[in-house]
């Protein structure tokens, strides 16, 4: 008899502690859609690498100014041929306080992912420093590093590598 009382009490405690049962969602109201809408999970093509967050448009932006700055292998120092380009961007930022830029740092595939994220960040910060020195406001500039994750060129040759070692200046407002 004592055993039955203990067992009964234990069942009451367990029943009282269980969470309420939630009904299953209606399969026609927004679960997984298995219709053939052209999407694929088979892999990423080039389109998948260019997706992601968009940053502004160019209505108030660079216009005819170049928006890509290239770097030497394993370097984050701005090459002399880009000094004028950065100065022109800084001038636009200084003359339009509503204008914003995002500096996206990139690296080629050589090196570890962690190293390349750091290298892309150092490259973006080098461009940021030059913009600030030349009159842009810190609140107008955001930086992000994609490392090797968003290559401009696919390949394992020097031409591809050189196209991937870059900072892209994305203009928005």
C-alpha cells in the first residue's frame, strides 16, 4: 500500500510538471515549402557569393570615382597610386555629411581563414585612416572584413589572387 501511495504521488508530480501540449502547425500555413520554385540547396554558385546585405545605392555616391583599391600580397599598406582616389572619396564625404561608405576588406585564398579575416580588416582600416586624415568623419565610415569568403575572381593564379586582394568602397546614405 505504501508503494502505491509513493508511485501515485510521483505520477501526480510528473503530470503537474509537464508542459502543455502545443498543437502541430497547419501544414498548409507556412511550414516547409516543397514546391518547385527554382531554388536549390545543392550548392552555391557565383550568385551565392555576391548575395547578402546591400549597402545603399550610388545616387549620392562615387559616380565616376573608382571604388576598388588593390593591395600587394600579404600587405595592408595603401599603394601610392590610390592616394588620389582616396582623397577624392574623402572630399566627397567631407562635403556631404549625409553620405556614408562601407569599406569591405578582402584577401586572396592563401593563408588561414582567420588570418585572411584579419588581413581584410587591416586593409579596410588602412583606407579608413586615410579617409579620416583627409577630412571624412568617423561616423560616415563603416568597415567589414570578408577575408577570402567573397572572391572577385576564381582561380589559383596570380591574376586571380591580385583581384581578390582589395578593399571595395560601397557608397550609401
